[in-house]
C-alpha cells in the first residue's frame, strides 16, 4: 500500500500527523481507515484508530466506529497491523 498521511486536530486543539495503516472497503461501498498517531498508550503500544471515511462536499470526515464486527475481516487486519507496529516500536 502506498504511504498516506493526514493531519487531524485533537481534542486539545493540537495538530497531529497520522499515518494510514490499512484501508478496508466493504460490500456497501463504505471505506474504513486504520491509522495511528504514533503515540504510545499505557501498554507501550502505538494507538491504533478505526474510523469510517465519509466524503462531505470537498472534505473528508472520520466517523468513529462503534461496532468493529461490522467491518469484514477487521480482526485479522487489525492483528497484522499491530504486529507490524510492534516491530517499529523499540
């Protein structure tokens, strides 16, 4: 996958660069992103987020996903992504 990044503004109003780790498309033409901000959590692992990508006129909105079971093949992709990130977290 080609490297893709984007910038978000977090809850504290700070711009944070995020990298896309995986893109998942389902049968209903919904697109989901797995991405990280490379911030370590309490388990010393990088935060990994999952959001639905929604086009809104000229912009994109990341909508938080409440039920990860709705994303086809999510668990396998997520575990693979976590392993890849662990390799880079030394």
